[in-house]
């Protein structure tokens, strides 16, 4: 019965996504503009050095990585912190709390469907275009399956972090600053804006020690370095992701449980 | 189980930061630990039986919504005990949610962009309603209101009335033993209000659902509630049936007098002076008695008389001797004026209880 309830939430978010077809196109357009900007930016960076590769990555490698990262962003980012902040401020959260499903699951399954749609609508086309333009630069093997699994866990880790940050909104009753901070930290340390290979040694070590790299860097590694990765190494990477996902979900849940009490929903 | 809802000496306090004025004050507030405690609900106790429709009344900010939120489990009471369906709501909120339905008049639990029937189907799966129960419920709905034509309409395109109607149906869909309706008729036109009242009444009767209703509309109270609970400033003022309340105020009757042929054509000042002259006439003879004087919308002078103090006919005779009276009307006190009297004077009420 519970499974059916979660299924219903996924269904609702799929239908919601379909209702706003236009939003998907705008998203795609915004993404293209972003890609033009980073293309020129990195072109300039590579033109300024003599080597064809920087930190072991050629211009092509970097572009492939960043194009895929931005495509992954479009299906992973669910703007959950906004959503939570808004419903806390407006008091709409009461209605979500009064569903016979715990709030974290309600949110998780409520964004899953939209993510799935965005994956089909934006990521798959981007992937195909990259493959055609680069004449098959991405290795097509078992690494693709690893990618799918890694993307799923990355999404869950991203959700857990968002849920934690969104819970902070219960205390602050404002969203803007917190969300901006979260986005900068997550996108930077996860390797979504700059590949981790470009990080200086210590920062890279720190980044690899934190959970954020498991959101973007880990899945994307399965695509960009698909050939080099052995099975053992792949499973270790997945295992690390699962560990982070479990730990962060538990922390988020505990923090939420402790924070629930401060809910003082608007209106008297 | 005798009662579906039991509240015992429930208190709810909120901690609010004492805000300072101005820009300087805002900076002070950043580091201030100067909190004040606001008592939103103060020592409220009540027991509600299955199948009752209880009107929960009180002026704005009286603590109605806070009480409802505690009963649903969203808020935890500071002190006291709440048991709903045999469970403590805030400790079992998710489980409790299965057994209650809620409508907050200002918000919708329906999926904004989806057609109504999709929202119903989603709720069916979320609450785990069996196919048969779901079908029966829809058949019942269709027999009560014209809902069929709304099925394919996205909620965001609905009028407020249609949305409220849909929201109420959504709250009853999983056939919960208790439904909370927080100002369900707010902002609706007269015919929609009547429709919604009939619907609530029918569902209550058909399913024996306990309904807790907050409202500012006395029409709702008259049409639906056998029992009312009145709360003000967090304190319970009254808990009994409506008849009892009316009978307590039953000694009051309103005398309406038309002192000019066309009072509706009089200016505001002229009306007031008419009322004043009536007031002086009444007071010179019954100085030791209590009356309430007011003007009706059509410009009639209205005198609220406590018949346990002085007979209405006596007052009327006296007025007639002193001034020309074109027309006279008598009115029983309405629920609305009863409630207004209660808000105005909580002392009297303690005697009624």
C-alpha cells in the first residue's frame, strides 16, 4: 500500500512536469546560453597556456565534462530548498504534514517524477548530441549502467543535503541567503562548475573527503573515464555514494525530527 | 470509545521575540534574547462525541486555528492532554493523518495544475482507499453535488467556490472519522455557501463523520451546528448547544420602531437624532433598566430589551405616548447578536455556563 502511495507522488510530479512543457523548453534554452558562456570561457583559458592539456584534461575532455554536468544539473536540481522555504513561509506545509506519509518521503517522491522527466527530456538528448559531435568520445559499456546507478544515488545525496538545508528554514523563516550559499558550496565542491581535476591539491583532497563530489563528480567520472575504470574501482565509488546517501538521509531525518517542534505555522 | 476527541486543560504558548523599532532596533533584534510568552490557548477542555458537528467560534486571533492544529498533530500543546481517535496526535501525526480530513479555507490540498479527478485518484493511492470504497464515495458525491462536470477541470482554473467544494470532497474522500473545516465558507457567495452547508450536513449524516468547524459566519452555525464552543483570547467562554445559548438570551427581544414615514431617506445625522430622542424617552421612565440602542440599516430605531427587567409592551406604550410611531416590528435575538454579545461581555456568559 505504501509503495502505491509513493507511486502516486511520482505520478503527480510527472503530470505536473508535463503541464509545464514550456518550462522545460525555457530550461533547455537557458542551458544552451550557459554552455555558450562556458565554451568561450574555457576556450580562453586553454588559449592562454601552451599545453593542449591542463591537469590531464584536454579542451575536449573539459567541455564534454561540463556539458554533461550542466545537463545533469537540469534533472537533478529540484529547487527543494525554495519549495520548503515557500511552504513554510506561506503555512502550506501544514497540508503536507497532514498526509499519511512522512514529510521527507513526501518530498523525495514528489520530486522524483519531475527529475525523471527532465532526465529524458534534457539529459538523454544532450548525451546523444555530445556522442555525435565528438564521434563517440564517451565509452559505451557497462559504465553506462554504473552511471545510471550513480546518478540515482547522487540525486538522493543532493536531496538529503537540500532537505537538511531546507529544515534550517524552519528556524530562519527565510530562504534566499541560505539557498544561495548552499548552491554555491554544493555546485563548486561537487565539481559541477569546475572539474575537480582543476582543483589545487589540498582543496581537491578536501573535496574528495566531503559528500558533495558524490553528486556530480562520481557519476560524471563513469561517463568521462568509462574505459579506464575497473569493476572493483567502480563498485567502490558506488559504495561510497551509498554510504553518504544513508548517512545524510539519517542526519537529515534526525535534524527534521528535532526541528519539527519549532513549527509555528502562520495564522492564528 | 465514547469520545473521538478529548482535550484536557490544554495550553499552548508561543515564544515571540520582542521587536524593537527602527533600523537600530532591527540590529538589536539580531542579538536580542528578550522573548515574551504569548498564551494562544489557555486551559481549554472539551470532549467531542462521534458524529457531532461542533461549531468552534471566536474572534480573529482567538486561538481557534491553534487548537485545530494541535488536534491534527501539527502543533504540540505546551501543557495538557489531547487524545484524538484514542491516540496522541503530535506523537503519531502520520498515523493520525489517516484518520482525519482537513480543509483550510485559504489553502488547497489539491494539485494545482491537475484536473480534479487526478487529485482524487492520487489521494486514493496516498490514503490507500480500496477501489470499491472510492467508487462508492464518488457515487455519493455525485448524488449530492454536481461534481462530475468539474472532474476534468484543473484546480487552478476553478472559481473559489468550486475549489472549496472540491477541497471539502477531498477531505472526506478517505472516509475519516473526523474532519476539520477551518473557515470553509470564507469569501463565498450566498448560494455557494448554502450548497456547501448542505454538503457538509449530508456527509456528516451519511458517514457519521465528526465535524469540527470554525467560522465567522453565523449562517454556518445556524445551518450546521448543534453544539458550539466559543473561545476568546485563548480562553473558553462557552461550550453547550445552541438552544441553550439562545434560551439564555431568550429574554432579550428587539423592538424596531419607525419614527418617520420614510426613514431610509433621512441623512445620517437625522437618523442619529431620531435614535437619541427615542433613547431619552425610554430612559426618562426606565432609568434603572438596561437597554441597547442602535440603528438598523433601513434607518429604524432598534431597542434591545431584557424582558426579565421590563415588558416590551410597556416600553412601546411609553414611546407611543411621547412620539409619533409609524410602524413597529419585533425580532427575536439572532444567533449573530448572541455571539456578538458574548464577545463583548464574557462576564455574562460565565453565568450562562
